[in-house]
C-alpha cells in the first residue's frame, strides 16, 4: 500500500499552506545559512529512519523545491515539523496534505489516506473512474491530467475545491449542486463536455475552457470568475443569474457578431475577453451595455473584425483600456465607446487608416468624407451551389443607414446560393458606392441508381463535399442523414413496381435539392436477375468461383504427386519387395538384384538347385 507521496504537510501554524505558497523572494541559491542548522538537519534525518522502517506517514518535503539549508529550515517550520520532538512519528490526524502525483495509480484504493487529510493531489496518474464517496471528507481534491471518464457521487461531501482539468469527461454527475453544497472552485477545463448548465449557490470560480460547449447558462449568485474560452460558443452568456461576476473570458469561440445585449447589466464585471474569435465581424450597437465597472475590453486577434457600431459599448464610464491589436478594424469613430473619456486603445497590427474619423487615435486630420465598409471585406466572392453569404454594409457616419441596390436594408443575405445569384451587388451611402461581385459555381453533385429490386433501391452519388452535411430524401418524405465520406445508400421496404424520386440536398435546406433521380422498383414476380449490373456481377462471381475451384484441384493434385515422389525416393523397393532377391553367386562375386515382377519369370537352370536365396529385409 502506498502511504506517502512527494509532498505531505502537517497541520500546524501554516495550516493548509503548501510549499508552492511560500514567499521565496528572500531565498536565493547564494543565501548563506548558519552552520548551526547542520546538526539539526542531521538529527532530523536520523529521526526519520524509524518511521521509514515501519512505512508510517512522514512529514516530507519535495527535494526539488529545497535548494539551501535556509529553505529547508523555513519549510520545516512552516510544516510544523521542527516543533515536534525528534524521533516522534506523525499520527494520521496530523497529515493535512498528500501528493501522490506521477505515481502511476489506476485507482485511489492503492493509497492509504490519513484520517485527518484535507487536501489530496493525484495529478498525472492513470485514473479512469472517480468514486468521490470513497474518499475522506476533503477540502481540496486535484485530479488533473488523468483519464477520468466518469465521476460517481452518491452522498453529500464538504469538498470546497475540485480540479478535474484535462480528463475525458463528457457529462457531469447528476445533483452535483446539491451533493457538493460547499463547492467554491471547479476546474473542468480541457475535457469533452458538450453541455454544462450549472446552478450552484456557493461556486465562486468556474473554469470550462477547452471543451465543446456551444452555449452555457446557469444561476450562480456567488460566481466571480468564469473561463469559457476555447469552446464553440455562438450564443451570448446570460448574466442575469450572475450578479457578482467580475471576470468573463470568451476567447477562442465561434461568435460571428456581438449582437445587442451580448453582455449587459453585469454591475460588477470589470474584465471581458472576446479575443481570437475567427468568425467575428462586427460589434453592434449596445452589444455591451450597462457595465458600470467594466475596466478592460479585449478584442485582439480577431482578424475579420472590421467595425464597431456607434455606442457598441454603452454606459460603461470606467472603461479605461480596449485592445484592438491584430484586427481588421479600419475606421473607429470615438462614439463607438459611448463617448467614454480617458480611454487607451491598443491598435498595433490593425488595419486602421489615416482619416479624420480616426484622428482621435492616429492624429491625422483631414476632411471627414463619408466612408463605406463591407463586412467581410472583399470585392469578389466565389461560392458553390447551396452556400450562404452574408455581407454587411456600414457607413461612417452611421446615419443614414446604407442600403443595397434594389433593397431597403444594409444587409445582403444569400441563404442558399444558386447560379441565378451570380452578378454584381452595389451598396450606396451619401453618394459613395461599393460594388460586390458574386460568382456561384453550379453543383457538381451527381446522383444515380445503382441497383433496384422488388422492394429495395440503392443509389450512389459523386462530387459531394465531405465538409458539408447532406441528406437523402425519398419522395420528399423519407429523410436520411448522409454520413461523411459515405457514397451509397439503400432504401428498403418499398412497394413493388412503383416509381420513386430520390434527391440529394444539403441538410440546411432540404426543400431545394441539389440533384434528383427517378427509380422504378421491379414487379413482385421477377426474382433473380434484375438488371445488367446483376448479370455481370453474377457472371463474374461464377467465373471467380470456378477459377478458385480449379486452382484448389490443381494444388491438391500437385500435392498428391509430390507425396508419391517422396515415398519412392525414401523406399525404392516398397512396391516389389516380395519379389526382389539377392544372388551371391555371380561370376564376379557382386551382389545383384533381380526383379521378379513379371508373372512368367523363372530363375536360370543353373541356379534352380543351388543354395537357398537370401531375401532382403526392407527395413
């Protein structure tokens, strides 16, 4: 049984303080120590020998964190080891922290946990299932970088901090909020969670970074910090149930636009990070509103972000720093931040141009002529049939709103592009025009019937893009999802001698198929051969079967001949042994073999009355 790990601390004057929390500012490798500490350390090592012999829990320190005797003495004092009589072992009730990280554990049953344990660290092991109710009442539990797929929780626990970072969790245990009522910190980063809606009364710090969340919500009256970066979120985070939220991290998600009310009415929020969202194009009016304590807004590394509408940040008088570095913003009017004063804006690597609209940032005055922006920027777009396109037209100043030619809105939306949508589109604003060229390529998807029978139809298709989601429809009623890289599908349970229409369409719009084909099932009295493909397949199958049979027969015949030759070579007289004799009466004294296989063969007359012949023993 494993009893101690790299780090065990005892309760004393420092309580739960670990070696990582020690103020090391005054401890350097050149720090000189008093030589009087050497005997004390030697006595301590001697005192540990009896405890090592009986494998009792020890007050140990991590060797890698101790470089000088001064550090060793300081750590001993913090762990309250030096206050104990030398030679006395620690009781289980005195051990408050146990570190069994990097121990190769596959279950915590292999660890003898002290009764008074308060913190357990078992990072970087091989744990796959966590049985929380099998552990003593802990305050802190860290099981990061394991392979945990399942957490079993059956009765309430007083746990306050739980770290399950970098595991394989796909769901949370049920009734987690009621069974962990004192939980204050929860780290579930870098797992495989698709949903994590939580409502917890005492949670203060939550980390869900690096999962697969598309949305998140919950009611947590005490939550102050939430890290949701590195997910696939497209929906805003409702802050109504988070009255004490101070820090919200939404970097590396899939937001295409910060719509009105994206984050609002968060009275204590001071930091908001929406950086590195590759699809983000625009921050709309009142997207960030009524944030009286917002201090820092981070929008850096959004390469497609091109525009912030007027009053995009509204009623945030304490806003002091905005990071727009490495973005596509070209025009940034001051009213984008609601007239906030004393504002610092980082624009390194951005696409800001020198115009009077940016004079408050770049100090390049000039005539303030109207400017027209297309989001996303680009004079030409090439699309495939079935693609969608959304282009926003924005003007500076923002009134009146620009409109596309032939329309009344400033948004060009092609939900399902076809070849009829190819052409030029013009947006006009205060005498300024911007032209956009759209080219839609015809669909290359082809659908054809592969086999038919009295009750089945099999279709195949080519030219499908594996990055898109397709569906197959039968008479516009039966809809089947097409798996990626699949190229055939068979419809069964059909009526005999009936006509069916089969279509292939994008899953986003099944009402407008890309291609269709008609197929008629065979009459019920026709069985066997259905079409020329079946005839060819049957003929090829018969030919292959005949070839395999002939090959096996030839192989068996060759094997039989080979066995016979081997027998004759091993015993050349096996066939005529009973008719072979040896005559030792030859003229030259040599032994001769005579084969008496012929039925009418007889010995010479001069040997008929001689001595008896000697037969050969074949063995």
